[in-house]
């Protein structure tokens, strides 16, 4: 929307203007500055590509949020990415790390009265179905994606709904991490088309139990491209273990009448193993319809299903008529945490879903995390994935039929 674009510009100008009244000046003096310096190396031979693509990049972000002035505050976040080296002939990283340039990803006004706030402009959003990329998850990258939106958040509902947070919003544009052509992403309507709206409710009124539900609807340019999705999740803490359940139902009319409906449920357990500081995570999800599950807007939604793999996300588990199980253990040794994990996805061969051509998929991997101090950490990921079939007969030139994908990533972060 042009109004949001103009508002983003106004916010940027206000934040660098010093001609303010005394009380407004105090709000600017109370501004908080945060930032992050990042570096990443990644290598992948996606779906058995004959030679690996790789990329090395440095970048970071700088954010400023003013103090409140009669309930009103403003914020901006700049991001930058610079390529040191890249071999991206197979375009493996064109939607992720292949970005050169700087971008204004947040520029918003946030007005709060009592326990209700209205946030307008470019902003990061973190909900199950509308989510910016998340640190420490498969969506983690040098650049975060962002949204142009109106978002209302309320945590002051009537007494019969205590400890409940309600968020509702309208999203008009989306900024991807890249533009697919070697540059940082711009705010465009492609993902949201004629606009998206969402409602998210989270409740903690029962001890040790967290319940949440969300709905997302996207108005397509035509009725044949409309999308909507409904999501439920419950998390219960029992003796240091967290037991979780989820359900998702989606409709993506752009896939056609036979594949438009997607539906999945899942369960997950995490907690200590009772042996020193060892921990575990195990999860199972099942998609029950022929259509692929649509998980929502933003790179962060690649983590939505409990069986999302730490590097490649939940794409395999989202396909129709597939059962997926994953498990891993956390092993802390001398300040370093090692996380070996494995997962397998079983696809119903009778499914009419074209993704069934891929058949069963198996993944194994290792994450190594070293937090040098509270501000600086290093993380290395390696994941090996094999497929029963790699779309036989339809692979482009330059791809092998060994049905294997190897991905390696090294990520450094310093926050200030």
C-alpha cells in the first residue's frame, strides 16, 4: 500500500531528525540500538547436482527503537549482505544467500495504550503462520525477510480469558531475503497478491499448558489463486519434559481441484535424558491429503511442522500422504553442544500427488554450536539426504541419479 510506503519514509526521516520538543527529545535519548555482524559459508549439491554450489558472505543488521512518547515509538532496521565468493551455477542459493546490497527492512510506528498496541509499517513478524526467518532454525540466514503490515496486539482481554494474547493483522507486501537475481529483496505483492489477513490467539491460563491457534487467508489476484490455512498447537510441560501436539489444515487453489487441500497433524517431545546434561527431541507428523500442506507466509514457516529438518526445513514432510519421523540428542562437551539427528519420510506410493515420485526420503545430520560468550557464537551444520527417486527421467542436465543431497553450513554471529 502506498500509505505504508510513505509512512516507512516518514519514520526513517523522523529517526534522523533532531529538531524535537523537550519531551520528544527525551524519547529519542531513550532510544535503544542493537545490531549483529554475521558471516556464513554454505555448500550444497541439491538433489544430486554433479558439482556443488557454494557461497561465502558477510553482512549484518543495525536497528534503532526510540523510547515512548505518549505511547508512541518508532523503529528502523537496516540489513546488509556482501558476497565474498560464490559458485551458484545451479541457483541453489538464489533465494537465500545470493544477495548483494543493503535494505531497509523495518520502518514502523508502534502506538501502545494500556495493553493494546498498533504497529504499522515494515516489520518483522513471529507467529506460526506468518513468520520472519528465525535464528537457530532452518530459516536462519544472513538476511531476514520482512512484511509491510498493520498489526494489532492485545493482552488485556476480559477476566474470563486470562493470560491470553490476541494478534490480528493485514499484510500488504512481503520482502524476501533476495530478489532471485543476486540482489537483496524488495517489498512486493507477489506472495500476498491482493492482501493477506491473519488472527493469532495464544493462551497460558492453565498451569504448564500453552494453547495457540491461528488463521491466515490470502486473497489471490483471482479466486483460483486464493489460499487459507488454520493451525492449532498445544504444549504441556511435565516434569521438565515438553509434550506438544499440532494440527494444520490448508487450501491452495492454485494447485488445482485435486491437490488444493492439505492436512497434517503431529506430536513432539523434548527434555532431558537423565544422563548428565544430555537432552533429546523426537517428533512425528502425518499429512493426510493428496495436496501439499501450505504452511503460510515467510521463511520462518519452513520450521512450522515438528519434523522440520535443521537444515532443509519441513518441505519433505509437507508433501501429501507422507509420514515423517525425526529424532536427535543434545550432547554438551566442554562448552560445545553437539546435536546428531536423523529423520525419515515415508510417502504413500498410491498418492496422486506428483511429489510421490520422490518416494521415501532419509536424512541424517550434525549440528555443532559453540557460544564463545553471550554475544558471539559459531555454529556448523551438516546434513545428508537421500531420496528413493529423484524425479526419474525429468532431471535437468548437470544432475546425477545418485539421489543424494549434502549441505554444509558454517555460521558466525556477533550481537551487540
